[in-house]
């Protein structure tokens, strides 16, 4: 007999959360290890939130010279952090990653039909320590992203070499981390998890989420 | 033949001392080689097991768990798992090195299970190898919900729960329909100490015999929606009351109903339609205006007061029941008859592509487009019915799941059975308001919004 809870869960409204993570060569070593620690901390803090456990679904997409769906949209309850591998060097295909994201959103996010309840509007978090190497593709895909109705898009420029200008084309909510160490990432992901919880609670009327104030380590780019 | 004889056969003669040295040398050399060989085998197996992808699904406290791991038979002779007991799980080794992990997890968190094993070729019983693998146990979401009372000093405070019973005394020995209503703050609000945004108001007007019912759902994300839903219910019910207290309007309205019931032609339909517009349509519009005035006085946008509104008036005539209604937003409003297996939805819920998207009374476009506005007004003449129900999406979402299901009699039957199992809806049972309040506490995963239902029965 199928598990009644998983049946209900499949029918229920989900909050899809997409995390796009830069895995270009410069992220090798401490930076990516810190990201992993931050992600783990984020997951365990979300698991303490009953509404998040009921609704949050997470997907992780990485981008370097290749773009990969490391984890398709998976309920938080079942989610396991996949292995994240970083190549030694190479370009940062942010544009291609956003193209893949559109495909994933189209395939995974459920819209309301008479027979089915739609998902909540998805959230997108993008983390990069550089700039898009595929500038043309990046510019072209931005209007496509806007069509996907994200409830909120948060872009984070991590470290000295991250460029905030291209990110500002994608969203008004651009933040910067000065360093790529575990303390900064931990703070960042704590804040991401708080933002996801806000997403959970914001039901209906608002077009855009009001995010919680970012921690000191996270600088707001205006 | 011993070793010394073999040496002499090979014409090698040596002193006892030398022979002794030789044997020691050969034993040491062979031992080292043997030892290295054993070690290599051990390391190879250890690495092989380390690389083995042992991935088991996450568990949840209180929920039956089962996972299977397979270990290579050619390199592992015996094994067991440590760390399962502490979280309420057991490992059950089966044939061919298959092990099932099962049980009902008792502790939430991230844990490491240790696999200890005796590898093939291991001579010393104590020389065991081990590797760890992770397991995540989610907490039971039900135990995580907090119930934080709403601070009473917030603007527009309203209690976290509300219920009422409108008892209509029997007339000439015939029981009259009563109204029971209850409203409960959702778990997602209670968890944060946020107020209930739903509201209802139900009345029976003794003098004229009309029932008036309003249910409203303030948008969770709109700052003052609890005041919006309050104003929507209060203003619309007040408008209906004053309309019915005006002798001429009341008389005309009831006459149009009777005439239309006698002969349903276009002229009578229009007369009745216009009256319904004056009654219910204006009730909705006045609610909008009241909310707008409140927003202006506060100097904030009207969308901060976003709310839905389900409004119905109803009266028994000698030819049957007349029901008129207005509906904007999600939720459900329906006339239901158990015996006749009959239901009639008084409109369609407004829902968007994504969850939680709906229309609100506070959107000016609701009133701008006359055709769509008239579409929100409905009336119906019924012989009799079991119940007239108005509910917010906090109730209709978990009960119906989809809009399509709102059009299925089985679903309405199921809802009615579900309610009446716990709520004794017998005539004049004022206790049923507490039972209904209790019923509203039902559990449904992912559905933790405010819940409000009003039933005329």
C-alpha cells in the first residue's frame, strides 16, 4: 500500500527553491568546502521548521564550464546534499545555467489546473564568485527568467572578483560577501534559510517577498 | 627430511650457528612478505568498502522506516551496524550480505552509522575494519508547531478563535434552521504568534425571517488583512440588515422573488436581479469602500487590507428557500442536500496559476467590469436543503484539494460525513459550536492556514 503521507505530499502545494552554485575553478578548495558546510547548516535549520518540512522542495544546479542538475527538485524531507565537484579551471557559464534552470522550472514547477493545486511561486538563489563567461547567453536568458514568475530572486556575489553589475540585471536583490570562508557562507546560508521561511509564510497578496534583513557579513548592493 | 638434510643434499655444509642464523633470516623475510601481503589485501578491501556508495533515505521521527544496503559477498565475511539503536532502528542481516534497516525512528538529527566488518582473509578475530555512513532523521513536523498567542496590544487585535451559534426557535412546532460558525487561527500563524486573518459574521433577523452570513479570508501576507476581513463581513452584513429593515425594499424584494418564482420570465428576472444587486452587490461595494476609507485614514495602500468575501442571504418562503450570494476570492460556498445527493456551488473560486494567488475584494477591478461583477452575484430557489455552507480555503483546500473536486457530489458527501461525525448538527444544539471549533483542528499536511466555516442547517 502506498504511504498515505507521500501521496498527500505529492498532491500538496510545494515551495520550490532553486539554488544555482558557481563551481568554476576559483571555487576549488576552501570556498566550495565552505559552501557545502553552509548548505548542510541551512538544511538542518530548515528541517526544524514544520512548515518548511511540509512544503519546501530544493534543487541544486551547478555551473562551471558545464552546467549540471546536481539535485532535481526534491522534498526537504528526502533531500540529501549531493557531492559537489569543482574542475581545476575553466569558464563560468552562468547564462547556460539560467537556461537549464528555465527548462527545469518548466518541467518541475506545477501550475494550478482544475485537477491539481499549483505550487507556490518558486524562489531562486544564485551564488557566484566571478562573472558570466557567456555574456551573450546570459543577457538573452534574463527576460526568460523574468517570465518564470519567481517570487524572489536573490543573487550573491562572493569574494573580491565577483562582479555585481551583471547580477543587477537579473534582480534588484544583489548581495555581496567579502570573503569566501566558511564563516561568511554559513551566515549567508542562515539568511537564505530565513528567507525561505518567509517565502513559506507569504501567502497571496504580495507580488514580491519582503526578505529578512541580511546579516553583517552580507553587504547589500544598491 | 629436514632443512639441514636438504642443505647437505645441495652440498651446502654450515655450522650450527650459521644454520640457526639462516633459519631466522628466512622466517623473517617470509614473514615480512606474508605480512605485507595480508596488509595489502586488507587495505584493498578497506578502500573498496570505503568507496562503496552506501546511500540510505532520510527518515522521519514516528514514521515507519525501511532501507536496504548490500555489501559485496566476496570481500566481507561478517558484519554489523553500530549506532542504530540510539535512534530507534534495527539492522537485520539477511542472506547474501543484504541488510535491511528498519524500525520507527525516535530521535531527530544527522547521525553516523558505523559498519564494522570482518573482511575475507582476516585471520585475527579482533582485526575488524569499519566505515561510517550518514543518516538523517527529520523531526515529526507535528511536534514542531508552536502555539504562540497573538499579542493583544497589536493594531486591530482579534482573538485567535471565534465561534457562535444562532438558535432560531421552532415555529408552530416546526424546527427552524440554525446557524453554527467557527473560526480558528492557522498553525502557520500560531507558530509565529501572528493573528488570525479570517473572520465571519452570521445573523438571523427575527423580524423578517432572513438569514445573513458572511465569511472572509484576509490575505496572509497583507499587513492589516485581519481588519480587511473584519470590515468586509461587518459592513456587508450591516448593509443587508439595514436593507431588510427598510419596509419598502423588503416588501419589493420579497414580491420580486415570489413573482419570479411564479413565472420566470425575463422581465421578472431583471426586477429580481436589480434588487439582488442593490442588496448583495451594494453590500460588497460598501465593504470595499469601508476598507478603502480605513486605508486612507491610515495612509497605507488598500492592498494591505486584502481580503476575500463570501456573502449569502437566505429565507424560507412557502414555495421553498431563496438564496442570494456574492463571492470573491477562494474558499467555497455551496447549497448541499444529503438525501437528494444534490449540491449547488454559488460561484467559482478565483484561483491563479500558482498557489495562493486569488482575487480580493480590495482589487478595484472587481467592481470595474460590470459583467464579471454580475457574474459574482448568484441566486437560487431550492425546495429544501441539508446545509448552506460558507468556508475559507483553510477548510476547502484540505477537504477538496482541487477545484475539480468542488464539483463532485462524493466530495461534498465526504465533507458532510466528516463534519457530522464530530459535530452534532441537530436542531438547537448550541454545543455544536464547540464541536465545530474542535473539528477545525483536523490535521492535513501542508494545510495550515486559518480555517473558518459557517453552516446554516
